[in-house]
C-alpha cells in the first residue's frame, strides 16, 4: 500500500497502515506529536502502537529540536543478522544443546558477564575506537557515571523483554544468525535522566503532553543530551557486535568440521536519532521502532518468536523519511497477553522452535503481535524483501 495522509495541527500524519486499525491512545499520541512547533514531518509505520510519549513505529523529523521520548527509552536498540555457510542439513535433530551453548555464551535477562568482555578475543570484532569510546564515558551525565562497572559487564549481554537471539533458516535452507538488543540499563538510565531534564525547561511547560518535552538546538542541555545520546547509540552497536561475535564463536565450535564462514553482518538501529537533510533543510530525524530504509540500505524486520523475520533492502522513499517498520509490532499489551494466553497456547504457537515455553515468556507469544506478513505487505513502497527467515532456535531475555 501507499500511505494514507491524516490532518495534523502542524504537519500531516502520513500512515503506512489503516488509521482505523490504530488504537485510540496511539492515534491521540500521533495527533499530539503533530502539534509540536518544531516538527517538520511525521511518518507512521505499519507496526505502530502505543508508547511512552511518542508511539512506537513513528518517524519524527524536527528542525532545531529533538524529543527524547521520540527516541525510546532503550537508546540504540536494534538488530543484527548474518548469513552463514551452514545449511539445514548440517543441523542436528535435537537443537537443545545448541540453545544451551548460546545461553552460556550470552547472558540473558538481568545477567551480566563476570568480567568485562575483552573485545580483542571476540570473533570478528573491530577493536578500533574501543578505548576512545570508554574514555568518552567520563563525559556523560554525572547521575549515571557511577554505573560504569555494571555497564562494562553488561556489554555483550541480551537483556529482557522482546530481546532475543535466534538461529534461523531462509527459504533456500541457509542458516542465519540473528539477534535483537540495545544499550541495556545504561542507555535506559541516560534516556530517563534527560527526559526528566527536558521536562523542567521553560519552553516545554505549555505542551499538550509533558512526555513530549524537547531540547532546543544551541543550548547546553541539547549539547549534553546529544553527547549522551550518541554515546548510548554506540554502546548499543558495540553490544550487538560483541554478542554476534560470541554467537559466531559458539557456531564455529559446535560445527567445527563444517569450517563455517560468515557473510558481512547486517546491523541497524531502530530507536535512534540521525542528522538528515530533506527538501533543503537539515533535520533531526528520530526513529522510534523504525529502521532507516534509504535506497540500498539493508534492514531487518523481525516477527514474533514463532513466526519468522525478513531481511529487506530500502527503496529510499522520502515521504517516509527513508524509513520502514522495525518489526511486527504489538497488538496487545504484555498484561493483556498474560491474561489472554496460557503456556499451552505458547507451546502450540511456537511448535517446531527450540525455545522457552514457560509462563515467563507468555507475554511474547506470537498471538500478542501483529501478523508480520501483513506488516511487510503494507510497506511495499518502502522496502524490497531480500530473504524470509524462520527461526528454529529462539533464546529470549
């Protein structure tokens, strides 16, 4: 489909989904965002749903301002995927051992490494800039600096919620490795700190929603936020790179005889800010639950833990600010999913996938998400499908 344009106070709301399918609270958030004086454009992805301040699945372009809530709490959250030389024929009948090895290599939930990971010992990890990255941590918000030890030990860990590590097969039978994670607690704490700072500023006092507080260009507060924001985005990118290296090492050891090789890793943020230019104007584009889909850009759009995912290539549609969805998108809250579904439902909907099937992940059941095939179909003018993947192992946080 192409987009549907809805009226907004300052800019139209371009929607790559049926407006009638969007929950009322999310639709109101979109209208609220469209009232911001600094806004120059708003694009809504097919996986749109309610979030804090700004909806998940929205792309907001502003001139001279940025809204922390339009980035998301997990700064830099995103995806990584890599195609391997393995095929379905190389896999054992019982995948539980492989899942266990992945869980041993990559701490999940609130877990962390006993000692910080040495990047020089991580398969394929580019160590250039590593020391400079940690030196720059000395300049983040004072309220968060004392978290350094935890941040170093959480580097290379999955986290919880909808984060995952997956072993997948494409339609030709090739094995792919894929994972989803972000900037862990350090990114969350930086985000929440700056949201609080923005809400205190005088120019934000008359906003329709205090969670939409912004920082203005050329102010000390904006400078401090940009410093911490871009550091956290880099943390998230390093975090995924280390996990992918640890994941690849597990695969190399478990399939030693196959002498596994890997294609270049595809990596993309879906909670972040980028400086981009549209119609002759320099803008700050926030993608909260959206990926960049410029012409030729590779992207990853995952479904739920029992359905499948897509590797895509961007078509460069400027009406969406060169963006596409970041996944299937939730169609019900976590609490609603826990009330609606049982572990028996989870077992049924994840049949054939080696994964957790206990009450702790019922809120991640496929039925709580929108159908990924429909989400992909709604953005045919934004991306082209390169590969369709189906998970055979899913490690959840």
